[in-house]
C-alpha cells in the first residue's frame, strides 16, 4: 500500500461505498428559459463517498484499513477501486446494480443541486468477508442503507463493532456495539415517539432511549457546530466543538466516525474518543469538508489538519467576496477590558478580524522572563471565544511582519499606547494598499498594571 501505517491498531470498515463527484464553477446569471443559475467553467473532481470515505480518511491518518463493501465492475466501481486501492485493502461484496454515484453542482463553492444515480445494493456476504471480520481487531460499521451491514449482520453480532454509524434506511446496530453515532435528525427518527421534542433536551432523551432500545454501550448524537452529546443511558456528557464553522459539512459524519473508531481501537475511553472525534470533525469542516479531501496521489495527511480556523483561508475568502480583512496584534497575556474594547472596535472596521498573537518565546523576548503569565494555548483559546474574533494566527518573531505578508490585511490595528511611535508594519501595509491605524485603549487598562495590582494585593 502507498500509505505508510504506524503502530496504530488496524481497522476493518464495513459499509456501503459511494462515488462522490463535485462539479465546481461560477454562476453570475440565470438561464433564459428558466429561473435557474447557469454554472459555467465547471471543474470536475471525484472522491470516495459513504463508507469508502470513512475508510479512506482512516487510512490517510496512517492506519492499516480493510474495507468490506459492495463494488462491481461498472465505471463507477472501477473509478472507486482506483481511488482506494493505493491506500487500503478492499474486500468486495457482490452488488445488484451499480455503485451509487452522488454528483454535487457547486457555484462559488455553494451547492446548487445534487444528482444521484446508481441504486446498487449488496446482494450477499462472502466467506472472505466473514473471515476478515472474525479476525478483525477493531470494526467500524458505516451503514448507508444499501445492504452491506445487513448482509453481514450475523458476523457483526458475533464480533460487535467499536462504532456503528447508522442510516435511516439501514437496520439497527447489533447489541453490544460500543458506540453508535447518529446525527441529531437521525436520532429523532430512530428514537421512540415519546422522546422526540426539540432541542438539547430532546437529544439527551433520544440518546438515552436508543442506548436502552438498541442494547449498546453508548450513543453519541452529533450536533453539528454545537459538538456532540454522549449518553450511556443517563446523565449525558456534552462535548462542545472547539470552534463554530459554517463551511461545507459534507463528510463530517464520516470523519467523526473514523476518528472515534480509531481512538477506541488504540485504547481510548469512549469519552476521550468522542472528544477527539468532535475536534477532528470540526477541523475537517474548517478545512473545507469532503471537497478538500486530498486526491489519491497526494501525500498530505488529514491527521495534520488544524483544530482552528485557517486565518489565511479566511482572509482569502473575504477578499474573494470583495470584503475588508482586518488584523490586530499583540501579546494578549492577561485579557482585559482594554483588549476587548480594541478588538470589538477593530472588528467593526471590516468583514472579518484575524488576531495575530505573539508566541510564548516572542512574549518572553519582549516582556522578560516572567511573561507570559498565560501560555499560548490558553491565550488563543480565550481570544477565539470572543464573538468579535474570527480567527487567531500565531507568530514567533519579534514583529508580525512575515505573518502580515501572508495574510495581506486591508487594515492593521494597534492599540493607542503606540501613539507617537512609528508603526513598523505601516510601510509593509502600503505595499498592497493596506492601512495601519491606531485605536484608543480604555484608559488605565494594561496587563502590566493588572500584574502590579495583583502583586501589591498579595503583599
């Protein structure tokens, strides 16, 4: 295989493979014969879908993966094999019909319409597939309601999976499954009717009911940008997403299930696996969702996706939409009202705000050995929690000039305590037509003053 596996536990994925296709172009007019957009200059890209995507993501993480799925010798099946075989072991199940294909037409990266064809279903299990399951160390079921899980239900019941990602058209998970991962809407459909009100309370009731009804160890209801709710039957645990992203969520459920199964296979507790899966799914959406999945020949590892917004991608998107990119910088060691007022004012100057924050080493060089009081991870987390902050970027140099050269903001904001001094970034901003500005701090607020008062109080 082209993928280089490490010591991670091998994973067997059982489910229904799809071939996904994106046709991406631009639309700036309506058709003369109907009020529909004309999408022109379409670029085509194919990728694994359904269970094949879950298996592909796990393999790109550096894990040895075997995929048991229905695939034939039709054109879609052959294309799917070409995508998958460099990365994983494929155990085919016989299909009635052809591999399902889902084609999305996108304009300016927004879906316009989806076209489905190919209604292939798994006809039966094979001895090879049963043998693979009997010897599997870890199993993920990625059920897309096209027969693979049903055909192997007896073998799965004898070897309950670690994770079962269900589908409304599929059967229930086998008893003894360690974790089932329905989406919020799916959980409402699966749960008893008396447990279907709306909101977080509904998710908790539905999850608890499904734990009992399915006789599984745990159910986690994925809540999109809100994270996931994990239930063992009572007193659920809410795992919030590290950030809210509103990008393309296509494939996020497969990313969640593949990550959770991998972590459980490697010995993580269920709660730890759900936390890791929420972070991975959040990063997946932030990076562009399934549309950003690297092609088969790429060496980029999805495991390296950041768990925060990509500031460069955000700035590029705002510029492409003819918006104004604002950036502000500083140490932000002890975040105080002066900082907040500055950042709120900065955000009002444009369409997004990227905060450029000094690394710990950079702060020490500027402020001395006792600083920062708060380490970088804490400072970034607090900044990203502010509603006025859209993304945070870190720089290790004494000044953010290299980072600004990458971001190329339209407006660069510094606090008013720089008044009367030269802004070294001002000349740099002029290179691309940007403007450096000063905004006033609230009088008397500073991290140094806060530390001094704290020290005086301690004495």
